[in-house]
C-alpha cells in the first residue's frame, strides 16, 4: 500500500471509530470528528514526534485538540497509536471512564495534557506550551487543531497576536474549516482566504489547503515545520466527510447516529479497520529538570503594599526557582511583576492587555512542567474567568494574583475595583484563595503557592499596610492568626487584607471603651480555618466579618459556611460587613467609610450588635 | 479665526483642561487624554450630531470613550459643549462627584451612556448601539474612541468581525495610536498599516491619518460618514502631545502633573482658554417608542425543559414587546432562542461564538432604549464575566440566560456544566438571580425579567422537568413556593431548578417513612425569600439546601446569609448539599447521585441529620 492509501485508510478508520464510539454512547460529535480525520491521520502517522509510552517525553511534540467536541476523533486516534484499546474507546462518555465527553487529562488518560470543550482556548494554551518548550530549550513543536466556529472567540486572536509578537517557531495551528457550526453556517463559511488574511494580518504564515487530500496536508505540515514564525494551515473540509447523508449537511451537529445510520455510514466508509501506527520518535533527550530551591524571601521592616511584597517575593525566588515563569497583562509596574522581569527576563512573558491569552498560556506552561504566576488587577482577572474554570478541569497548577482589590483603590473608581474576585475564585473546583494583610504574610504565601496544587489565587492591596508579622512567622494555607484574644472577649472581628488593618484599629478603640474583642486574620479564605472561627464564635458569641468585597460569596459567606459545617447546631450571631452598593471615586478612607468597612464602621457594628 | 485654528485652539483647551482637572485631583491620565484632544475637538465641533440638552435625542449620534482612562478629555469636552461647568470639571475624582475617575453614567451625568475603564469593551458596546439604532430605524451614528493598547483584547476583534458581518454602516471607530501603553511601548507601536491590515482583514474600511492634523481628521470623519460598512480611523498621535517634557515620553502613564509641572505644561499649550462650542444638531425626529404590551405567555400541560420554556416565552412575547432584542452566541438551537428568531428575525442577532461581544452589545442595545435578552450555555457566560461586572457599573438593564446548568447536563462533561454561575452572578451589584424548576415558573419569570432593572440572570436546565405550577400562579422576584408544609415538619429541604424536583421526590420518600418534611422552591436566589426560610428553620429546626452548583457561593450560601441576616441569633442547623468535587461524564442521574444531590442522597442527608 502506498503512503497516500495508508493515510486515507487510517483516516477512514478514525471516521468509522468516531461514529462507533459516539453511537455506542448515544451522544457526541461524530461529524465534527470526521471533517478532521485526514488532518489527524497525517499528523500522527507522519509528523507528530510522540512516544505513546512516554507522552511527555522531553524531546516530543504536543498536540492540543482545541475543538474539544471532536473528542471521538482524538480517542479514535489514541486507539490507532495503541494508547487505548477498542474496548476502552467504546466506553466513551460513560460514567467512570476516562474517555470523557470532551478531553480531560486524568491519571489514566496521560495522552491528554489539558481539558478543552470551551472553544477558543486551545490556541492560547498551545501558545503557553510553545513558550514553555522554548524556555526549557526543548525541540518539540506544539500542534493545535482548531474548529472554524471557534475563531469567532477573541481569545484566538489574543493568542495569534502574542504568538507572532513572541516569534514562536514551534507553534502550528490547523484550522478544520468545515463550514458548519452548531446551528448553521459559520461567519466565513469556506472563505479560506479570509481566514488566511486575518492570520497574516496578525503576523502568522498561512496557507489554505484541501483538508481531505493527505498529500497536500503532509506538504503543508512539512512547510510549517520549516517555517520561521507561527503557521496556520487552513484546511477546507466537509463536516461528516465520506458519508453521503452527512457530508456538508446541516442539522447533524452534536448528534450521534443510531445503529442503522451508523451501519450505513460505516459501510460507506469501507467498514471497520484495525490499523495501528507508530508515530515518529521524539528526539532523544534526557530531561533536565529546572532547579527548584527555595530562595531567601524578602523581609519588611516597615509598611509596604502587599502588591509590592508580591513582586519582591517573586523577584527573590527568581534565581533559585528556575521553574517559575511570570506572566503580565501590561500592568507589571502596578503589580510589581516588573521586578521579576528585571531579575529573569527570559522567564517573564508580556501578554499586553490579553488576560485570556495570559491565563490560557499559564495552563500551557504548567502542562510542560513549569510553574506559572500570572498577575493583573483583580478586577481584570474576571476577563479570564472561563479560562480559570477550564484550568481547574485541566487539573492545572496555576498561580494567579489580583492586585488593586476592593474600594480601597480609591479615586480610579469601580471599573478598576476587584469586588467579585473572592466569590468567583472560591467557586472554582479545588481552588485556594489567599488574602494577606502585610509584607511578611504575603511573602510566605507567595512562596507557599509555588507548590500548591490547582488554582491558587492571592489578592493584594494597592495601599501600603503596616508591618504585622515577622519573616519567621508561618502562614500555612488553611490557617489563620488570632490577635489579642482574652478570656473575656465579647466579640470577634474577622478580617483579611486591608480590612484586617481596619479591624485591628477598631479592636483597639473598643478595648479602650472597655469592650474586649479579638481579631482573626483570615488570610486563607479557602480553605478557611473553620476550627478557629467556630471556637471564637463559641467563646465570644459574636462574629463580625468585614471584607472589602461584595457581601455575596466572599469572606462572610466562607465564614458562615465554616460555622454551619457538617450541619452542626448553630448558635451565636454573625454580622457580615461588606460592599453592598455600587461604589464611586473617592479616597480609600472615604470609600471604606461609605461602604461601612472602616475601623469606625466596624467598631460601630460591634457596639450595635452588643446593644 | 479659520476653522483649522479654531479646532486647534479647542484641542489645546481640552489638553489644558485635562491637565487642570487631573492635577486638581492628584491622579488620573492627562497624557492619554492629550493624545486624543484633536480627535475629540474635531468630532464634537464638526461631526457628532448631538443635543447637549437632550443627549439621547432620537436623531442624534452616540459617542463611547472606550479608553475610559482618558476621562479627563471626556469631561473637558463636556465642559466645552456646556454640559458641565469648569467648577464641576475640577471635582474630578472627588467623592460624591459624578465626574468620576473613569466614565460612569449617572443621573447627574446624562452625557455618558455607559461605563468604561475595563479596556476593549467600548467597541462591543458601540456595536450594540449601532445595531440598536438600526433596529429602531434611527439615523444616528456611533463613534467609538479606542486606545491602541486595548486592541490586544480579543473582545475588540469579536466586535470587529460581528460589525462587518452585520454590515453596520453607522459604526465608526477611532484608534488613538499614541504608541505607549501603561508600562512601555504597545505591541505594534506606530505601525498604523498593521492596524489597518488587521481591521481590513476583519471586513472593515481602514485609513491611517495624522491624529494631530485637524484637517486630516475632519476629512477622515467625512469619508467614514459616507462609507458603506464600518470604518476604523487609525490616528497616529503622541501621548502627552504639545508639551515638551511629556510628548512621546515613557513613564507618564496614569500620572497627574504636580502644580509646577502643570503650570509649565499649560504655558507650553498656550494657557487656559474658555472656548465653548455647539455640536451639530441631531436630525429633527420624534421618538417613536416601541410597543411594550405584555403578550400571552405560553402554558405547559406536561413536562418541558426550562430552556425550552425560556425560548417559548421569548417567542410568545416577540410580537407585542417590540423592545425585545434577542442575542445568541451560536447555540440558539440549544437555548431555544431560535424560536424568537423565527418569530422576529429583525430583532434577533447572531454573534457566533463571541460571548464578550454579545454581552457588550447587550449593554449598547439597552443604552439606546431596547430590552436585550442574551442567552448561551451558563458555563459560557463565564467568558463574559468582566462584561457583566462592567454592565452593572453601566447601570445597564440586561437580561441573561444560562442554559445547561450543573452536572445534570450529563455526558458532555464538566467543560459544558455551569457550576460557578450562581456564585458569580450573585456577586454582581444589584443583580437578580432566578432559577425556575418548571415551565410555568419559567414563563412567569422570563416575562418579569423584561421589566427588572439591572443584571437579571435566569438559569435553565437541559432535561425536561415535570409540571409543578399553573400558568395563573404568581412568581414574584424575591418570593418562594412552599410545598407540603405541615405543623409537624421536622426538616425543610430547599431546592431550585432541577434539585427542587429531586427534593420533592425525597420529601415523598421521607413522608412515606413517617418523617414529615416540607420543601421550599427558592426560584429567586437573589433576592432570596429570607422570611420564609427563617420561618421554616424556626419551625422545623433543620434546613437541607441542595443545589446543582458548586457548594461555594450559590443557593446554600444565599440561604445562610438570609438566616444570619442582620446579625440575628442563630439556631437550628443548616446542611448544604452541592457539587464539591470535579465531575466527569455520565448520565444526569449517575452524576446527581455521585454529587450527593439526587433524591436518594437528599433523603439520606435528612435521615443522617435527624440521627
């Protein structure tokens, strides 16, 4: 059999298996798989350097299925390379099977690096992988298969502009231009030249080919491998290709064939096959792991802004934590990540104002073994919330920092204030949410985050705050610090970050009035130190929780959850203080007063509650 | 004085006033204002059709300052057209002043339509305004002033592609290409041709001009007014133009000048001026308000998916609510907004998979007086969370629907499951969060949303649910429904949407075992019916709250907040059931069982709590 026939046979098998597994499941996207069968057949049989027994081989390539709904095609390909069996393939979408509805990286599915299924995320992730491989000086390429519908997502263009800006030679995107989206034709249908013009305008090389011609595909892949700079291959394809009643027909998106339809389609495709292939070997290479020695953390003798302490700590860790990569969205002089840039410019990546690409790239960077920290204003991380949600599904270990939290930023006004960040990050699966109040606690937590699994978020403050702790103090995740507890306390004030400072002042005022109160620094909001909180409520009968955040979903709700944990009997009282109206411009002090979260307002709330 | 001199004088005044107000405030962005002074001088003096006494005149144009940090320029322009006084201008950024740090529409600032300050949102909003004016058959144009840094945001390209796809002749974007971002040069610096190529590839007309040449600016505006299709004017400018120590200098972003620097800069600009101008009159036109008669809502005799009931209701309202515009992100056959499309195609807008552009456009549509409903999978609304947050700051009235909520979607897996939506929407200022369980309650709430202020979110379910209510039943926002209450109830189960169905089954089982329980349908999650919940806790001593959502930030937290409201003494017990691990593919039933939110799991939780 000549190579062309071999590839076409393999493509037919991938199409048949895509139908078989989705029909067995009773759902899925066979037609979106069939359009790209030739594209993956040629890639895995002749271009992707891949060791199925060591999918993260340091000399290997990476593949990202950005159009995650074409999962039947990916799993059919994994069967063809011997990664999974036919029996496993047929467990597609079943409860308990790693052959999930959309690709998810799992311990028993090591051939998938990242989760996809929310469209427009594969290219930003691939961008991060390509950057990471370059940082690690590894030879592999990153191949991303995109759908045409998903190019409507702006995040694709964020990745495009950043890939060309950063001159990535090792990133190749393949566009499966099958003309049909979920509910009808795409915006550009089969106008391959229009896609190519867009990519070229964004600094990419682009070429339009027939996506069912295995010779043309292989030639385009070879050209892309040899090209300097990122390449887009626009492959004109048919959705449901190869089957008369599916090819280029509307109304078949996301529909499995019934048994009769499947039999007919499989017959048209020439029946079942059992071809196995071995991809090209990765370049022989022994992985050199980056050094991960803890460095000396900075210490702070006086007041410092926690955002500054964050930047100082990253810079201090830079030389000895060679796995760290810091990502900026054009605010490095505000978040102080510019200090890391000064220390290690080769491990600092500027994404300009493209938060989605930044978080997507962070997922890609950790998928090649690096440790990304991405930072911007907390308010603007909301731009990438879908990417954060998906990062959790990717089981990604990503460190995020949101600066300029709360009304305390002052004059810039509400558009720049992070007021929903704690709520949104708390709701992410397996997340860690931290909010230190001073320099020492920030340094400790920033360092701890480096080795924290999952999505770890640290919230920082614009203004300087006084020194509360020493460099020797420990701040375990899940812990808290109690200030000024005495046996006779009649109330507990719970704060974190800037409101801890206000709480400490309020407590002093109250003590001066003969009202003994304690203060808890809830620097770890998720997980929260429920034991200490419950003990304080039992001891004092009143918790006043104060946060520079919306009243919904933040520290107050985390405290209430801890109080109610396990359905334990409730007693005492909990007062939540937070931002409950729309703020305006003003000084930080004016705005905290207005919001009822200043020292004065806290003291008044305690007095009112104690009647 | 000839026109050129007049425009240059006005531009100098705008630059001077931008310096004056930011220096008075001690913060702000004078140099980002100065780069665009000529652009706004020519726009307001000779092109924008605008009645300062009636800024929403039906025959007028609209202006959006997408680079919201150039607020000093906007307020200086408002002074020049007589909208605000010089004294008001000098209250810039002060607490209590409507002259905020970034533009915000307020009752005493009616010359601003929408809030900006999170970059890359002005063009999507302008797109919505332009669509809205076309729908209303009004002659006005929409002018959007963008910064160059913000073109890195993918949302700009989502707006670009949709504006050309929808053939908008009434949208003109002006790019203030001043070369410098917050922390240094932009990605493309002064490569105006590169911007033009990108815009042209996205279907726009584009022209590069000298942004400080008032003649060239006016000519480009005139050309854009006469061009068919959307136009981008790339204006090469200098940040800090006109002042020797500011012009094109790094390190001046977001910095106010001190008094001495200001005096020197103002002297270089020729001193203070007191020019006033009158913009061109809007076309004489009397507004015809769209009809807003309530139609006949659909009724449902049997099971129906709430997503289907949502689409049915929109379609039923279509003919008599002429203000409704429905927006889709390429899933209209899943959210059933396609039914509205069939009924009123001229008021249905397809945004393809561009959720940010969709929500931005919704803000623009309501700013011209229409009533937008935007719908996609709940999971994918997370893509536009920053737009939703900013929509609240815009005081926008936007209706959102998220379908396919929770693990109950089943086989498609976690990437498609909305599990963080309740938490994120609850945290939005002034939001309303609804989650009906059957057809009748969905229809009632969808209709009610049409006249609800602020961000109103309705969550719907993929599967059919049984009929619970009649078309005559009322579902006021902030209310709830109690099922099967008796004096002897020993527990209350609180559910909403799909978990209400599970809760009702669990209650039946428990009653069969001799354990009387009541069930509360918390269809209104924000505001929640605290009174009914507190009464139920007092009466039964135990609330079991069950939600197909992450345990953080959703219904459980809303219930705890209501229980603790006002610091009232806590008693009884509250058990929260929700999704606390990462789901996989599986059947809806398997996944609800796995998550511990099925009827069986609820009954078991009640039994366990009752010991």
